[in-house]
C-alpha cells in the first residue's frame, strides 16, 4: 500500500508539472531512476515475441513466435523463452554432397532458452531442435542439442535477450545515461532527451529518448548512436499502449532492434507483446534458471566458458570415447590383478574351509578368502580404483584443454 501511494504521488506531481520538469535535466534523471527503482525491487513480466530466425549461416530465414517470462529483483535476473510456433524451413540442397548421397537438409532451430544472472556468474542455456527436411519439404524433428554459455556476473556477453525485454518496457535506461545534455518537449507532450551514455562496457555514445510522463515516465522511444558511428542508429526501441497492473505501468506492445534501426532491421527486429498482469519476483522460476544455466546435468551438454581466456569448451556430463575405452581396460586389469592376488597360495591369511564358507551366497574370490583377509582385499582394491580415477582425471583434463584450445576462436552459440 505504501508503494502504491508513493507511485500515485509521483505520478500526480509529474503529470501536473511535466513542463517545468522537462527543463531540468537533473530532475528528469531523478524521475527515471525513481520509477526504475520500483521495478528493481522485484517483479515478473511475461508475453510473446515474434521474430525471424536466421538459419544455415544466413541462407534460410523463418518466422517464429515464442513465449517469454522474466523475473527480476536487483541484480538477480532470470528468464525463459520457449518456442510456440515456427515457419517450416524450405529445403535447400547442401553445398557439399553428404556421404552415401544423403540429400536431407538438417538444421538446428532454437526451441528453448534460459538466461540467468547471479552473484558468481551469468549465462545462457540453449536447447536446439534438429530439423530434417527432405527435397519434398517434408520436415521432421530429430533430436536435441544443448549448449551453455557462461560469463562473469557483470559481463556483457549474455545481455542482449534480457535488454530486449527490459528496454521494450521502457525501463532501466537510467542505468545507461551518464549526463543529460538537452531536454525538450514534443507536441504530443513527451519529454525529449539527448544524453551522453553507453550500451555496454566500451560502447559509449549518445541516447535519444522520448519519455511519457503520463505513463509513469515510461520511455516510449529510444535510439542509441555509438561514438564510432555517430550518424547511424546502433539500437532502437519504440512501444505503445499503457497498462497498469497494481503499481506497475507497462506497454501493450513494442518493436526492438538491438543491432540497428527498426525500419531497416529486417531479420533482427523483434515484436514483443506484454501480458497485462505483472507479478512479484518469482523465486522458484529464478532457481530453475540457475539450474538450467549453472547446474545442468543434461547428457552431451557442451559448455562454452568465457570466464577464461581463451574460452574453454567442454562436455562435463560425458566421458570422451577414448577415456571410456581406457576406463574399461584399466578396470579389467584391476580386477584381474585382484583375482591373481587372492588365489590359494597368496600372502593373505588362511583359514579352514569350514570357516571361510560362512554364507551360501559367498562365491568366487570372496569364498577363497577368510573374513579378516577381505579387509586386505578391500584396501588393495580401493588403491587400484583411486589410481584409475586419478589417471583418468589427468587424461580428461588434457583432452578438455586441447579441445578448448582448438575451439577458442569459434563463434558463441
């Protein structure tokens, strides 16, 4: 209730004195930060996203629709994006003839994606579905691929999908403004701002914003111009509609292009719609995104770890085939060694056959060794197993390092 009263008082003040505030850059910045803080205190928002998926290295483009849900509290952020529908790709003959004359075109399409920002790391997890399209344009789904990208908690690498949602709401631009240079007012009553700012580390430039005081100081349009290309729009957002859900004010829909202008964006423009209900921060969902990104146990998962240089690429949930063979061979040798050292005539303590056969289920090597002698067997077997594990650990580390070096220059998924 206190938060609601605070919002209403702010809105009343802003609406009644927008002209005065528009002349004061410091006051404009203060208003943006005040309303951003309401969302930073914790909320969950959801909706749909329509975009074009670029496949086969840009040679195939399909329309797609996804559902998304994002929860945020301070620096804790998690989102899930899931495919709802996609246009079936048209068949394209392969550039090179496949072994055996296979003419089926196989391409991955992103069907689920998780994003996570926590205290120790940030990152994404991707689930791609393999599509098999034959020359008659018959399409079948054939299996999944799982990849994760890990970054430091404040790295810019995984930020694009998160910013697409947050900025399309017209929120959190105050974090990227350094100094408001000019303030004006449009004929429609929007506050027009030009400010020095940035998009990410090392990407400085100029933000041009149009802000709606009547919609809780929501940014209705935003354009970023990098210092490297000051006359070219490097990022653009515009939204429309006004929906109040409790203390939260969100748009009905938005267009967003993280990589350039909306009008010329083509494949990189996203269209977002927002569900009219805004909820509190979702702890359970946030924990799910952490498990998906940081604690994923999916077989054949490939992790791209950008927290180190060069980036490390490895599969934590699967042994390398060479190591699997080595494991089988070493275990076979270990068991053979145990068997040889526990046959009659070894140094293990002896006992009468009557006492050795204490149970009808005791057979094989164990039957030939008295109870106190089995402790000797156990200690030797443990030593051998430890030797096997340490050997495999060293070999696995070597394989991972070599693989990581080989993939160090690859593009991020």
